[in-house]
C-alpha cells in the first residue's frame, strides 16, 4: 500500500495514481516560461488545474531546462513566496515547491508548501537538514551533472541500475539525516542528463524503481523525448505527453507531473481502471467493445 502523504496538513493519496500540475513562475522555463508570472495569473492557473483534477500543484521559480544557469536565493524567493501565499488560501490541494535551495525550502514551507520537489535530491549543503526541519515529504530526483551541463554527452553502462542505485543512496542519506522513509518519493529524472534511449529504458524499467515500496514520480510532459521521437514542436506534444504518462502509470508510477492536467488525468484514470480496479478484460475481449 502506497502512503498517504501528509503535505503540511493536506493529504496526498498515493494509494492510487495522481497528477501533479506544473506551475512555473519563471521567465525562462522550456515550455511555459513567462506565462504564469505574477500571483494573480498563477492563482488563476492553479485554480484551473485543481478543477481539472490535479491532486497537487508544483510551484517552481527557477528553470532547470538544459543549459540554464540558475538564479539567486533572493530572486527565487521573490518569485515563489507570493505565489504560494496567494494560492494556499484559495486551493484545497497540497502545494509543492520545486527547489534545491535550503533557504527556499524553509520559507516555502512557512508560506504554505506541503511537499519539497528537489531535482538535486537534497545534495546541496544544508538541504538535508532544511528538508528535515520542515517536516514535509520530499521528492528525490536523479540528475547526471547540473542543468547547465547535464545534456553534454550523458553516459551510463546501465541507466536503470545506476539511477536506482543513486536514488537508494539518497534515500539512505535522507533517513540518516532524520527524514522518515515514509516521507520520500522517487523521481528518475526523465530528460535530466539522459539521451532518448536512456529515457526510454527508464520508462520501460519504472517497475524496478517502484519495487522498493516508495512512490515514483514521472515527469515526461512536453519533454524533448516526445518532440524528437514524434517530430513535434512544443505546441504539438500533447498526445505524446499523455501517451508517456499512460505508459508510466502502467509501469508503476504513482505521481505524474504534467502541464496538461485534464488530459493527463483522463489517461491516468483509464490506466488505473485497467490495471488496478479489475477491469473485466477477458469478458470484454470476448463479448463486446
């Protein structure tokens, strides 16, 4: 049984697959940079995602697209904190903060964030302690290199095994720092220091990551993998993104990070019905459509 995560007093039920809505309050994110800058616009988008079925909303103030250089703590706080404060009182779902900076983790928790989503897997100095002290669940993500360098010829002998080993090491580090295992989520980091074959192997091997009893997050929405495999530019990646989310759900992911919430929720619910709720597949195949 997957956990019910206590996200700052709001429950994220991962006993079933759920969708995490993406809310980037950045000028330069790869897909929606500059679209939701400002608390009013961000609140409008957050409410729309909640109505479309998002079980958690992930607020990010720093782009981690390939080649990005990062921003200061002060700038990230300036972008994120007013948005969290604005949407906390108007939404009922948990809020996540997408950050690697310990200072932002602490201030975001005070502003209403209920989950820490860290692409660095708490490797920055002070991050383990900051995350522990917030008392919030944490998503640990794998990334080879940094956003500035991660797509510079990434190499693996066994990408699934190496990502698995890294994430289990970070789980051990979190537990040693005083973060209970039941507060942890794993993310293989699709597109973060991986080629298309690496991403495909991770998608096919998600069950191996899920076998450790911790919920797995998959973030494939609008990624370059979808664009390159299908020959689609960003505005044309909806169908491929939804298909990738469905495959991830089929292979054991419990949290699907998505820009297009309504469509992804539909795909996840259909996969849930077929794989987890005892759909009478055999009878359907024999007797109708």
